[in-house]
C-alpha cells in the first residue's frame, strides 16, 4: 500500500472513542496547543537548537504562530507546526484519527495521481480526462506548482530538500474551493501547454486512485517488508522497506534470500532501500555482513542528548494503552536514561555509556552466505534514519554504485532511539519526540547543518519520463543498465 506523506502524518491511531469534528476546535485551542508543543520541544528535544540558535528559533516560532493566529484552521495548524523549523524528521505531529477523517471528508480532493521528480510534478496514472501519463503540471486553480510544493511538509533532517510528499494531497489541501473544481494548466509530452477542468473526488476515491498509480511500483515489498526475486539471469533484486525487526527474524529473512542468490549463482545484486524509514541500528551491520568484501565490518555509533530527565510531565501518554503517564512511569523513564548516559565535562551533553555500548557489536563478522559480486544500492528522500546509516556505510566502504536521490536523514547522525509522546489537549494531536541523537561514528558532531547520503547516479528528467510512460521503475531500470 502506498504511503501518503503530507504536512500531517497520516497514521491511524484511535485514541479514545469520542467522535470529533474539526469545527469544535477554537482559535484559542489551536494557539494553546501550538504553545504547549513549543514548550515541550524546547524542554525535551535532545538538541532543539542544533540548526537554529535560540534567538533565530524564537523568531521562526513567532512567525509560525502568527500564521495560525491569522487563519486558525485545522489545515493551517498542521501547515505551521514547529517541526518545520526544528530540522528533525523524527519529530512528528500525529492528528487525531476522528478529526482527520472528519476533515478529509469535508471537501473534494484533487483527482489525478502525481509524482515529483527533479522539482517537477508529473501525471502518474490513468485518468478519465485523457491527460497523458508523464504530462507535467504547471498550475492548479491559479497556484503555481512551485508554490504548492513550497507549502508541502517534509520528513527530513536539517535543510535536506525532499520530494517524497504526496503532491495530489497537498494540492487538495491548498487549492480546493467551494466549487469542488480544479482548473489545471499542464504541459503535454509534446511540449504543448493545455488547460483542463477537473472535478474533485471523495477521500475514499482519492485513496483508491493513489494506490493505483504507476509509481512507486514495488508494492509487494511494502506489503512484505523484505522481498527479493531474480530480475534476469545475472541479477537479483532485494528490496528492504524497514529495519524494524528483531534480529532473529531479520536474519532469517536475509538468509533465505542470500541462500537463493548463491544457489542461482547471481553475478549482480540490486538492494533497494527507497522509502525505508529505519528501525533497529543493530540490523544495519547485519545486512551489510552479507555483502562486505572484508572478513569483518568495523561499525560504531554514539548516543548523545542534552536532556536525560523528563522535564515536561503533563500530557505524556502511552500510545499502546492510551493511558497517561503516572509518577512511577516518569521515575522509571528518568532512571532508564540516567543509567545509560553520563555528563561530558567538556560539553553541555550527556553521552551513552557502556550499557549502551553493549547493545551492538563493533567488529561484526562477515556472514557465511556473503555475496561478493557487483552491488547497486537504490536510495531516495524516504531513505531515513537507520536506513540512511546503511547507505552511509555502503558509501563509506565503496561497495558499489548508489542510484536515486539524497537520503532524508543526515549522512553522519540522526535522532531516534527512544520516543516519548504527548497528547495535546485541544487538537488531540500526538507530539512524538526522540530522546537521543545518534552519531554514526565515535565523533559527536555539533554541526549546525547536515546533508544526506548522495547517490553516485541520479535520474535525468528525460530518462524518468520515458520510464514512467513505459510503466517501468526508473531507478531500477537505470541500475540494471549499470550492471550490463
């Protein structure tokens, strides 16, 4: 099932049984929740001022708050949540499922599936208006595509620019009107500019269209998590959509596929970690142990945070039980962190101690089923968190070509590890905060910016359009061409 990425994170958490309507949320409610969220972030985030100093952060926060004050609506609240300026893709605002459903059913959505590539938006599916697949959208209801893209949310670290957002949904949220119509200007495959009027569709129909678009094509891996098959006589394709498995299960899945790779004597391997949003760090060297050229892998990472205690105690909630934290829960959380972090006398930082070091193997042995042929790694903006760590390791070891787009997480650090969650009182949103930064080496960087892992090969727009119109996966096709 294809993921929908928007300025709000579409996740189905049912927190409580009450039925809500967004009309119940007042201007004061939106502003109060915004202020609470800012207070939580400043007190609980492991390093809230990494990408903005405190003064700059305050100015940007004031600007976001004024936007909500001017237009206190459900969509504008989520369009101006503070993770836009925090630079931490792990901080998420999860809307209450009842409010979310009420809102999405209240208007007509953009009726054509789209895909973003190299800053351009293309038609990504069949449609009743006979607008060709691969046609480039230019305007929707007099809003330029660039304006709409700028208003879209992103899941990324630092200032990394990402394209893995659902443009059709963003366009629905930004360009809808009372008529339910969408007037578009677009460019055909022959370069002609045309105008068309489209009728909006319901959210259920939109969901259907989104899941029947051409790209992404690797839906079976999304369903299975890990999936592999023989592409041709020389090449095997292995897609991994998550590292969020216990080590035993992950090893069992990998062993199955690498045994098959050895049995059929594949010469080439394509590993696809596009839209892999991470998981357990211990699974990174585990996967790499199947492709390393060396008898062992040297891996290291380091945990760090500026705050180990829970300083903001109101509204803390256990997502599994929908139960608010008790005093004992908070004490247990504090003890957990205090036992695993120690203050660095030379920096305003707590770093993980030996109890955390025991959770991973620094010198990881190569697996008996290792593959020593050619390897290509496919990445994109949705390659996030622990998955970006794998891409970083692959690049550092010069194991093969990387195809696609820059990862959404920094190449040398990210946040994650453990999370605490707050249920904001008025919008019922869940604010999820990571408790630690993780550095992908022994040196804890204090850099005020970061970049992701870059591919060695990107897909030119002309090549992309050709693959899209032929209903082929552009990155996979390009990877296969490198292995000929």
